[in-house]
C-alpha cells in the first residue's frame, strides 16, 4: 500500500519539480507579484493622501482682517478678488485652472462678533474647490483647518485630548491582530484555493485528456492508493504556492498600510504560526480533495476549471465572513467545511483560539478529506467516469 502511494506521489512531484516553468508560475511568481502589486498600491495610496509641500494660492472675496494674517500658518497664500468676479473664478476652479475660491460675507468680523447661538443664522463662508484635483483638495482641507482654528480661538469653551498625550490605549498587538484577523483569512483562502486549482485539474482531468490515466490503471496500484497519492502530492505543491502568496502578502502589508508601525506580523509567535500551519495543511487537503473529485467528472482541464469556478466563488464568499466580527463561538459551526477554516484563522490572528473549536475544525477537515479520498477511489473504479473523453 505504502509503495503504491509513494509511487504516485513520486510521479506527480517529479512531473512538477522537473518543470521549471511550473515551479516559477505556481510557486515563485504568485508571491513576487503579490508583493510588488501591494507595495505599489501602498506607494500610490500614500502619494494620494500625503499633503503636498508648498503654499497653495487661494482666491478670496471680502477677505476679513481677522483671517488675512493666518494663511501662512496653513500653507495658504491669499489673493484678494472682487466679489463680483467670484462666478468667473468658480468656473476656473471647476476646470482646474485655479486651486481654491473662498467667499466671505461682507462685514464678516462684525457679524461674527455680534452673533450668539440661537439668535439667527451664523455667518456662512463659501469655499469652492475641485476634489478631483489633489492640490485643490489639499488647499480646501487647509482652509477648513484655518477656519476651525480661528473659530476655536474666539469661542473656545473646552478642549478634547489637549496636551499631546497618548489617548489611544490599543497596543500594537491589538491593532495588528484586528487588521490581520479581518483581511488575512479571506486572502489566505483565495491563495490556497488558487494554488490547488493551478495543479489539481491538470493532474486529474489532464491525465484523462492525454490518455495517460490508462497507463497508470494497468499497473498493480490500488485505486485507493492512487487517490491518496495524487491528493498528497498535489497538496504539497498547493501548500508551497499558498505559502508563497501568503508571505508576499504579509511582507507587503507594511507598505500597503503606509508604514511598518501600523501592522506588525512580529506580534505572532511560534504558537500562532504552528496552529496556522496545521490549519492550512488540513485546509489544503480538503480543497485539493474537493477539486480532484470535481475534476474527475471533467473531460478536459479547461472543463474542469469551469466546473471548479463556482466552488471558488463560494470559498471567497465564506472568506468574507471573517470581516463581520469575532470568530464563531458555537462548536457546531466548526463542522461546516471551509467556514471552519476561516473562523479558525480569524481566531488565530485575533489571539482568541478556543481549543475545542480549533480541534473540531481540524478533525472535520481530516474526516471530510478521508471521505473525499474514498469517493475519489470509487470514481477511479468507474470506467464510465475515467474514460469519458
């Protein structure tokens, strides 16, 4: 029995690891591409939301004396215009020719001094900007900050968190755990499924399409050994692909989030990584088994990939459930395939692993894999399925 399983595993692994293109496209390329993509996205996002250096020109109608000297503090240079010209300049701001247009009410300072809450409408300052222009949007924010600071200076009744102290009591561990528990379960499920989908249809449906399955069946290898050997070998390859993608994602997160101080994978220790590895192994076995069974019904690799696509959509949808809050508490829910893996991942990343639930999730994956192996071995005994070309 062991010799038969090892023979199949050796055949599959040799086919994969002797093909440099397969190694590159399945294992190396996913991690590298994900790292580069997320890093570039992080740089682009940081560039979009980083305040631009320099002073922005703001056209101002009816500029009050109380505001005139405050522009430099907020990187603004005021250019006074006539109120009658505001309509023309508003069009230029819309077209991108001007950065900002501010229209103060006449006698602004006097009206502010006379205003009391509940005595009527407060003086209204109109600020026109173009949000599609980063310079205009930044100038608008600077002007809003200026007016807010001025308002506080003349009617400051109390302060909130003044003094520069640390008021956010969340630790780096808590922040990183929340971030990883929300996003990584879905991403890992996608990466693991993609890795399995890249190799399983080729090994099952591909053998049928090329007709090489006949050669294997004439050997004295039992169908059960054939199923176990293929699933074991495919799981190894899929696991390597998933690890590559996962590493690329984790390494790129600091750049994606704008700084290594926001998320830190170093908050997790050997315990968390060991539990995650055990969970990923059981999940990969289950995914490979499911894809192999589906691929056995297909006549070609392309047809197998088409059959598997709905399952991938389902896995992605289940992965999204990690974004809805804390991991599930009921042990019964950890009997649901794929959902149990997502919830266990969320629990690991949030440091809230419940041993009973985790064990149930792992055991369920192993049991479902065993049942899948039995089903696949039965399918290998069916000539109608194996020779449907």
